[in-house]
C-alpha cells in the first residue's frame, strides 16, 4: 500500500511539472542541459570523450528507437537487445520509462545524454513498467553479458530482497560487469532500499535535486524535530528561515480565520474542505492566509501520505500571485505538529535553492550492518528527457539518477578501456561532491552514500583506492581497527599524497603508506557504544578523494571459526548473558541462516559454498538485546557442494511445491521512477 502511495506521488509530481512548464512556455525546453553539465560532463567532452565505443544495457520497458534522439535499430543508436515480453519482436518501448532512462544515458539529438555517442542494448522485461518477473530480470542480466555489454543499468526494483536477482547481479559483477541500479522511491524513511539496490556489488544510486531554479527545498523543524515538507509549485525561496509560532486555522477559509490573530505567524491548515463538493484550491487558502497577515502556510494532507500541491493552475485569477511560502506535508506528521504546538513553541521553516539536497522520495539505507548503501547520489528530480513518441517529458525518480552514473561510467571507460569494474566503481565513488541539508550538515551515509556524482572529478583522478568505503566492528574485547587500502596510480607519482581523518574525537587515528598500500589504524577509547560514521580524506595532485566509513562499537562480541562445512560461534559480553540469536548471511544472495546458543550450549550452522559470510549476533542480557558483528571469508569448500538431501516426497506434495516455486518466480517489480 505504501509503495502505491509513493508511486502515485511521483506520478503527480511528473504531471504537475509538465503542466506548469507548458503553461509558461510555448515550446518544450530540455533540461538534460542542466543536470549533465552540473555533474561535470563538459570536462571529458572538451577532450573528445563522448561514450564512443561503449555499450550500455538498459533493462527496462524497452527503448523507443524511433525517437529522433535515440534513432535506429541494429544500425543506429540501439544496436541490439531482446524482447522478453514478445519474443521475436524488437524491444520497442510502448510505456516510456525505458526511453526516458536511455535518453539520460545516450540521447543524441535535441538533447544530449551523458555519453551521447554510446550505444544502447535494450532489454524489454515489462510492457507497462508496472510489474516484471524476477526470472526475466535474471535472463536479461545474463543476456546482456552474452551480448558484450560494458555496463548494465537497472532502474527497476522492489522494497524487499529477491535472492534470484541478487545472485544474478553478483554473478555479473564477479564476471567483470559494471552494474548500476536505482535506489528506489520509498523515502524519506530509512531502510527502504530493496533488490536490486541492496546488492553489494552493484552501484546503488539515490537522487538529488537538479541544477534548476525549481530545485526548491523546504524544511520544517518544531521542538528540534525535523518534518518532511514539499514546496508547492509556484512558491519561491525566502531570504532566511522563518522562526515563528504556528497557529491552526481549519481549512484556510476566511471563516476559519475570523477571530484568529495570524499576523506574522506560520499557519497550518488541512487540505480540501469540510463542505462536500467545495473546491478550495491551494491558491485560495494561500490568498486568505496571506491577506490575514501570516508569514507562511503549511497544508497537511486530508488522507494518508504526502503530496505535491500547485498554487499556479488553470483556475486561478489572471492577476493572482503567491504572496507567502506554502508547503505541503503528510497527514500524520501534520497532526503531530498540531499536537506539539499546543504549548506555544516556535517552529522554523526555510525554503531555499539547493541542487545537492537529497530528494524526499529517494530511498535510504541501511540495508545491512556490513556494507554501505546507497553508494552515491546523482540528479534525479525535474529531469526532462526523451519520451516515447518523439517527445520529451519532465520526470523525477532514482530511475533517472542511475543513468547519470551509467553514462559517467561510459565516459571513464572510453578514456581508459583497461579499467576493471571495481576500479571504475572506486573512481566514481571516491570523487563525489558533498551534499548537505538546510543547516549545512552533511547528509548521512545512509542517505547519500559518499556524495553526489561528479564526472569532472572522476575524469581528472589518477588514483584508484580500494576499497572505496568500509565498515568496521570493534568491541570492548578489541578496540583497535586496522584497514588496508590498495593504491593504484593511473598517472604521476605518489609524491605529495596527504591523508586526513574526519571522525569522532574518541578515535585515535594514524596511518602509514608502504609502497602501494595505505594502512590506517583506529584506536577507540571510552565507552561511546553505537554506530558512528566519518570519512577518510585523501588528497593527491589536484583531486580530493572521499572514503566514507561506518563504525560499529559494541559491548559484546561474536567470534566465528570454520570446521569443514560448519561455522561455530563464541559469545563474549562484559555482563552475564543468557541467550544469543546468530544470523549468518551469504553475501552473494542475502540468504540468511539462523541459530541460537546459550552459555552452556554451543551451536553451528552448515555452509554450502565459498563466499563472504556476515555474522550478526543479538545477545540478550537481563532483558536487553545487544548487537555484535563479525565476518568470515570461506574459500576451502568444494566448488559445487551438494546442498540438498534426497527425501521421499509424495507426488501430490511435489505438485504443490512446484506451484510455490513458480509463484515465487513471478514476484512483481515496480518501476524505480
């Protein structure tokens, strides 16, 4: 249900933007010329780097290869692909989503994509973009590999784990593919990234605003708590925050304002009207409240969810102009604000221009305690790109942030064809620009990853750093972390390299460079238990590299050792513990096996393949649960161990199981708009 609400919101945003733009202009203007230069694409273009020779697979609803900016099937822009919906037919897009994604990557006409001379391989796995089987996604990934794609872009996904898709992407990455996926549009809540965005090896991309004057961001804070608010279409930025008390004024009618002194305050009203059939437009509410002397207006929804409102629409008076800033907000949060302001506390509202602000819809991490998601963010709001039927269309979503990264990867590959996929990943992730909120505070790693894509920085970089980010766990048993980084030069020397540490004060940091290896040491003092994040900043030549990290500092610990095909565990905690649940996660597909242990009872888990396994322990101490983490790399098992035992199953039960397997295989995916 929540996904449908978010999806509906994105459709409303797209429709509103199209309408308002067409209202103000007689011709359609394309805004790829905003987001693409903003991320530094002009720098490689000066050197003649435009994506020539690079093949990018777009796994989506197909591509409209009749569009003048994407023209040609086989001999043109779209050089191949496959139609998994109507086999034997070319993968022509009849929905528009795949065409929009392909346009951001490689449009070459009225608009120019990031890598406008790159070629597209189109894999149609959905007719309407509303649903697609995991089986088709898997087949498309494998077919893209067979067809020699250099990069795979997947702007489809769901808000939960799909082991089949996870394993297919992992297989592709292990075989050298560079895979880019959209984070999803289930924000602003945390833990909202699903498959394929949660895949460890894929580059997961969240969305920021665009370099447009319409990249207006709003913030609201009441009693030091932040709320998600969206500027209405037609409102403008303000010079500084408004810090005033909030007054409730019904639905914003003139009659609701009678007897209220709203001069110089922020007014909050409910969407719609209390009279059935009455059309109480947002412009009317704004005019009533502004004429009464208020400084700003908040409109909370009359149904569940958030919405984008319009002050400028076809039914306004010709001379109407908004006088005060107006924002919309979720019903539940609106009611919470009303309840919180009864004590008369002030609120702070701000509307400002910030293209590097993470959009409200962009899905957030974390997806796991063991690695960082999303990996980075890129422009994904107010993107006007190619649309089926030879047109152009405003659209927003992480679907359009991901192809900015795919196009950037194409440019880097053209410049240096010998780059391996993990080296390409490092260049893109470590050369990002910081993104910050309304108060200048950096967005967390779970919101923005390493930062906003900057192709110019990546293009000029001569140092590959592996890994590009890391997660570490320490406990009272062991308070020291050592992490090694491999440094690979593309040009120049290591002379003048500088290492800086940005993190909590209770961490004592040191480092040493030995040849091509950077070793850092972090010693933890005190008992500030919990999760902490920071960044390692490396300056080399004229480029700054950012290595984000996440630190788990726990009281207890879990140790793990392997004996043949079994993992055995030991729990330690400064207090007497009574019980522990241990989860073992296979990094290849996210499959989880669990066991429980007690102080007087050991336990083990059987493993079936060589892989990196993550250990997540929940330790019970006097009714309280404590976390502990560990990892183990298994390399000594047979290549194809037999996981399944033969058992006697009646024929009827076999049929039931087969039906379940088929049902699981057709789990639907929604578009990452």
